[in-house]
């Protein structure tokens, strides 16, 4: 399919997902890299308790809390 035809389908609101190779999709800036962090036992226990309370994994709550803190820091910095 030529780009013009693809653009026309997109612009008319047609579902174009069947024309895309979704197996190669990437979100620039969101690639993951593994890091290891050592926490005191009391922190891990508190994380586990809160994660269980809201129904997520320890890893999820750590990711969310760090992302929230970085977002807050970014907003304060831009004021």
C-alpha cells in the first residue's frame, strides 16, 4: 500500500491496525533496564503490606511511587 492510500484511510477514521506490524512497536524513552536496589527489611515489609492492600506487586508499587515522585519533582522544578 502506498503512503497516500494509508494516509487517506487514517484521515477518514478507518481502522488501520491491520496494516501495521505491531510486533515491532517501541515507545521511545520507555525502554526498560533492570536495576538492583537494596532496602532494609522494614521497607520491604511496608512495601509488601501496601502492595497487598491495593492489589499490586511490590515491583509495581515501587515503579509507580518512583514515577510519581519524579513527576512531582519535575513539576516543582518547572514552576
